[in-house]
């Protein structure tokens, strides 16, 4: 029995040690989930990993959708027919899904629909740390935030109940800490799945024409008011201290840090934990503040709670001294830790803080290291070949745009691939928009999964406007950076010709791109030739650089009992340093003026042995 099967088949009352994401997935299954859809993105990925492993046994539909907007639409369609459905994504995925979300908020739903967003304070694996609590305000939807893995499981069930009761989607927000922390979780029994409920057809049911939207907006406002008065107080937890002078209000991961600091330093601070942060439990908040004249607000990212609580006090005429982000007791940026929370609380209480203060991403306890591509990663060979081709063509100053994925690491030395890297699918549009006066020809990189996600419209635009650009699609046969999930081009990664796969070549040619070449990046000569020829094309040219992810290849090699490594012949090695400085494989280093290969790190790809990397042919099979 697999690990995920054990979670699925756990019995009522059993206690498991689960990730927050695993607890969420189990809670959804317990709630009678029928449909789940996602586009993989850290820190939400493990939810999808669980469903992908068990969906057949669980008797549900699960899919990795092309992007987050489509995933939401798939889940909504199922919920519109009375089936409990869920969509989940990382925080920036909500930007993609928001177009549909704003309209679905108006139309409402029949079956429970939960929209999970996993925020990423400190940007551990993201391009920003946007605070998605604001989406709840923007969409007028309820927002639930757990603080522990147990709450993550239990609250997801509550979210489905509220969604069905009020016929509205519910946003379920975690952060990296909540998604990835482990804790003891007590299992509950599985509910039976809802039966399909075919609604009576009619244009006014799930139609966003203005005449229906006007009616639905008023209904939406009524729903959120009812949820505020009838539901929000249920998610309040108060922990009272012996004295009433100091109180603290928190939610999500902030509560965990707050509780630890109060406990460790034996502080006389009462705590109000809020589990539903939109709409806020205003009655509970005001009563708590009236009892505690000095209030500390602990929350990560934006001063979302603080702004609302200050406004609420002003409207209610309640006097309170509030300590938070807005008056600089806590930093506005990055993930919190105990040092940060302790420092803010001690400052508010006038206590001397003699311990070190580390500000999240700036912690001196963590050595600064440039992230690197894995040994044997095919992207390294692609970057090496493109950088060399640009130099040979006298185009070293060409503008290069990159995209979201493992290959974003090409921005670091020595490849220097990526003057731009903004959002999913943006590489092609940016490359097309750079005027020829700035770069006579541009180069852009995009991964296979990202190409399907949001790169296709950019390529259509490049064709439409005859952009002078070379697009290199890095097809490593998987969605690698988020945990090896499949994508439309690799639903069957072992069989390139499988009918399950959508060939990238067919998509590109269907757009009307005439210059399309597929190459193996491990053949550096072929890759160099393809890149150089693309520079001669009038209009967009596409190179599909196809070689499976090193992690996939290594797994197959281990299974087959093969492990080829390379070594350096010191007599042939000139000590030129090209293999280290230009190719930069982490398995290769310099010792005593000669190159050296660590056999424990060597992947056996053999690219370093090619004459373009080692002109002296000093690298060979060990």
C-alpha cells in the first residue's frame, strides 16, 4: 500500500502525521469530493499529488488542467450540477483564475465549490508575495484560513458546508508554512458523495449577461452579510490570559508564531484567533478589544486585518491602542518567524529584547547560495549552445526573455539567459514587443508546460505581427519544478507518439509558424546549427529543445541498474576552465589547476565530453 493509499484508507479516529496539504486533501475526500482540478504550483502541489495518486480508488474526477482559469471552470461546471468540487493553485495562479472567479462569485453555485489559494510569503518559489486575502474583498466571497494541519482538514469540510448552504464559492487560503508544516491530524469518516443534480435550464441561472449580473450582485451582497452574521463567529477562538491589559489578534500562520512566543516567554496576553477573515467576526473583535485596551495584531504580508480592525474601531467608537504593521511594530514584508514576532511584541510592551533579530529572507544564519540546475539537466546544454551561438553571430547583446520554471535559473552566471522574467507565458509577448532598435532579433525561452498554460497566445501574436524573434521551447517531458506532474505534451512521458500527448510541433505549425525545428540539446552541434539558422529567418522561428528531465532519466537508469559517470584525464586537461566557467555543471570543479568530476554528482549525460565544452577531449567515460 502506498503512502497516499494509507491516508485515503485511514479510519475514523485514527491519527496521522500529515503535511497541511495532505490534511486538506484528506478533508476534501471526507467531505464527499467529486471533482478536483489544478495547475500545479508550489506551495499547493502536494494536494494534487495526493489526488493524482488516489482519484480512481476514491471514485472522483481529478485533472491537471492546462491553466488555473480552466481548472476553476472545470470545478465550477461540476459544482453547478450539485457535485462538491475543488480547485487549488498557488497564489499567482489566482491572477489567472480571477477572470472566471469574479463572474462565478455572481452566479453562485449549487454543489460546494472551494477555491484554494496557497500564498508564498518570502517568495520561496514565486515571483512575488501578493496577499490573496484581497481577492476575497474584491470578489465578495467568504475566506477561511487554517492555522494548523488539523484545522486545514477540518476547515475544508466547513468550507464545503458554507458553500452549499449559501450557494457561493468559498476561498480557502493557506501559506507556505501551513501547506508544508506537519502535524498530528485526527481522521474523520468519509461522507457519501452528492448525487448529480441537473438544474432546470434557463439563461438566467449561470449566465453573466448584465441584466442577470445586476440581480446577482444584490444576491451576492446578501449572501456575504448572512455569512457575517451567521457563520463568521463560529471560527473564533479566544485564549484568555490572567490579566486583561494586553490582547493579540491573529490568523493563519501568524497565530502559530504568536502562540509560541506568548507561551515561551510567559507573556500575559490574551489571544483572539480568527479562522474566517472575510467577512470578519466584527462582534467578537469589538468585544475582545473592549476587554483589552492594548491590542497587538500579528499577520504576515499586508496589514489586511489591521486596516479592517482600525476602521471597525473608528466606526464603532471604540478606543484602543493598536500595535501592528501600520505603525512599524512588525515588518511589512516576508514570512514571519519567532524572532520577528517576539521583537514586535517586546517593542510594543516596552520589554528589552536582547536576542538576535533575523528578518526572514535576510537571515544571516542562511548562507547565500546561487541556485543551480541539476547535474544532467538538458536546459544547461540549451543555454550553453544559445549563449555560444549568440556570440558567434555577433549578437551577445541580444535581449533575452525567459519564463516561469526550472529554466528561470538560466538568469544566473555563466549563462546570463533572461533579461526579462515576469509571469507565466510572458516571455514570448515581451520578446515580440522589444523594438528592433534595441535588439535586431530577440530570443525567448519557455517550458513545455508553460507553453500550454499561457504561451500559445503570445506565439499567435508573434506570428500575427511578424516578430523578429527566436522562441526556444524547452521540452523536458514533464512539469518539473513543481514535482514532476504531467502536462498536455507528456500525459504519457514514456511514449512520445502516444495519442494521450499533444505534440508541441503540431500546435506551433497550426499557428502558421513555418520555421519549426526539433533538436536534442545534448547534441550541441545540432543545437548550435538550429539556433544560428533561426537568426536568418524573417519572422518568428521556433526551436523545440527536447530531452527528458534528468530526474526522470536518473530514475529509469537506477531501475535498470545502470550508472555511467565521466572522469577527467589529467594528462589531456589543459586547465582552461571552460567546463567549469562556461558549462557550470555542479559535478565539475577545479582542483590543483585541473578539472575534476565528482562521481557522486555526475549524472552521466556526457555533454561535458563534447568538444564544444572540452576542446581538448579530456573528459571520458570512467
